[in-house]
C-alpha cells in the first residue's frame, strides 16, 4: 500500500515550491519577509539546497531582538 503523501505527490496534489518571496508571521516580530532561493546539485538530481535570505537588510537592533525571542 502506498503512503498518502507519496500518492498525492505522484498525482500532483503536492507541488514543489519554486523560488520567490515568502512571508512568515512571527508572534513577537510580526511579518518577516524572505527571498527563497533553491539550487539543484549537478550529479545529484534527488537533492536540492533551499535557502531563505532576508529580503531586507536587518538592523543590529532587529538582530538582537530576534536573539532574545529565541532564548
């Protein structure tokens, strides 16, 4: 028997996400914007490196506030 996730993936009920802007609603900091970049590795077609890069420069105050909220 095939797992539901696998079945949905094969029928395109689940699609891979492409790069682009992503936004997340952080409970203490509000909406955070990131740019998603995905790299496919040559010779390794089953692997992909996906990164979320800050869409706007982050100030020192913002960085310190993020550290405090994670602790």
